[in-house]
């Protein structure tokens, strides 16, 4: 996945893959504990509100979403259902694929980095 290739200087792809896996594992644990919440934006994109910079290891919300989705995470499915009910709209994979995202836990949304 693209988030695997965001290497630091002198970092190997193997090191980066381990770093990404660790970040996704911590995110899933935080979702299960309720310290991180899924939010659905007005266009159907998602963000992980409360997922701090220290534990995310330069992994984007979209990458984390795709990883957890590919792993068939029950925690993610449950939290998405909760977020969709709260927001009154469904997650739209097209919005996520188009790059819609939030840098502030869902307060504002955009399609540019």
C-alpha cells in the first residue's frame, strides 16, 4: 500500500511495514477502548478523531481505514456503524478514494494535503 512507501531517510521497506503494522494495531486497540472515534464527513469520508501524531507513525486515516477494512476488523465495522448512525450518512468509498480527509478530527474536510 502507498503508506508503506513513505520511508524516512535510511529506513528500509521492511522497517516501514513493521512501523505501519504497529500503528494500525494501536489504532484498532484505541478504537476498541473508545479513545479514538470514527467520524463520517459530509461527503462520506472518514477520519479517526483522537488518533494522535505519536501513535500514527505518518499513517494517513485513509490508509488505516483500508488496512483495517482489508483485515475485516470487527472493531472498525462496529465503529463505522456507530459513526454512520451518528452522522446520518454512510461512508462513501468513492470520497475516500478521491482523497477527501480531515486533519483536525472531523472539524473541517478537504481533498488536498
